[in-house]
C-alpha cells in the first residue's frame, strides 16, 4: 500500500489536471451537470476526513509546541497575506461580488493538497499537516472579521453566521472527530489498522473527486461571470508570485529551518478555494459570479504549484 500511496502523491499533479479536463468535458457535454453541486459538501467532508486521518493526535500536540513555526505560519497567513490582498484588491473594478469572491479565496490558507505539494517541494510536510486543523479553525473564526474590515457594512449582507457554523461542524468538527475515532480503532486491533491503512491511500483520490464535482457543477453556471473571472485571474497570478516570497521572507526573520520555511512559503501561496466554495454558494445572488471567481483561482493555483515544486527546493540552498 505504501508504494501505491507514494505513486499517487508523486503523480497527483497529473491526476488533478486530468480530472479538471474531464470535469470541463462533463460540464460542456452532459446536460444538468450543475446538479452535481449537492455532492460538493459530502465530497469535501470526506476529503478532510482522510486528510485529518494522516495527522496522528499526538502530532497535533507536537505542532503546538513548535512555537516559532506556528507563529510564522499564523503571522504569514493572517497578517501578511491580508495586507497583500488589500493591495491587490485595488487592481479590481468596484464590483462587490467580485471583491467578495477574491477575498473569500485569498484570505483562507489551504489545508488539504498543500501538504502533498509541499512534500514534493522538499518542505516539512508533516509539520504543516499537523498544523492544518489550527489553520482551518483560525480562518473560519477570522474570515467574518476580515470581510467586515474589507467590505464594511456590505459584509453583513453577504455573510450570515449560519453557513459558517454549518461549515465548522461538518467540515471541521465531524471529520476531525471521525479521524480521531479511526486512529483510536487502529491502535486497538488489526482490522482497524487495515482500515486506517486503506484510507491512507485516499487523500489524492478524494481531492480529485472534489475537483471533479466542483468544476463539473460550476462551469455550466459561469455564463455572464466570464468577465469577472478574467478580472480576477491577473490578481491571482500576482498573488501566486508574491505570496510565497513574503512567506519565505518572514520565516527568515523567525530563523526557521529551511524545510519548515518552505512549508510556510507553500502555505502562503496555496489557498482554500475548495473548502470555501460552500460558504460562497450560501451567499445571496452568488451564482454565477462567486463560483466562477473561486474556481478560476483553483486553476491558476494548480499551474503555480507546478512551478513551486520546482523552485521551492532551491530556497535556502547555499
């Protein structure tokens, strides 16, 4: 199983791009593909469950003791990145839904495939993986605050507490608790260990499933939102360039080890678009602008990851 898992992780970029291409074809050729949207939340919950399953409970405590890494990670994602986003936002036309979509996706650090991409880029993936629950909880708590700071009173029109509470329960608490139960079971008998090992093969396929469902259900709804996506794409490109550089620079101030610094840089450059999508879909009048703007970021980011995994290993070399 270990060999199969390694193969999946090493070929994940090819897998993701293939799945996106298939999803676009499904969206264009299969009538009613947008009805797949009901699968987004269940697919996300399963993806996060198998992601959290890779984090031994003991590692969560260990991550909390890595204070310099955690401080650097949180400062980068929740102070430096919002400041960068504030600058980039000035490049967009004054369209509230467009601003909201860009804010939703760029203010939230990734907690799923960033781990395997960082591993390919010779970062400390285990340390980043152990910090993913903290990243997810903090972003859910801070996102309403940042949206209010950026959008003012308009934020209350778009963001209601109900969807955020729903996301916390079903995308954080339940998958994390289920993963903890499976881990406990795996330490008690061989059946549990075999189930845990089998589930360990699924992070990449689960992420591919989410990409398939999201892209196939969103593309048919883009329509008039193409212009919004085209406005957002250059902003995402600039973000992909400057975010990891800022993240890496902050890690030098904290004097992190090279591999840990690369992990922070990966985290800075990789956003949580797939997990944020259900929140976006809950916004009144979200379709088609918000899904189009968010999926555009995913596509730009996947291309950026191809570059990151080749450039990041050079960081810190003498």
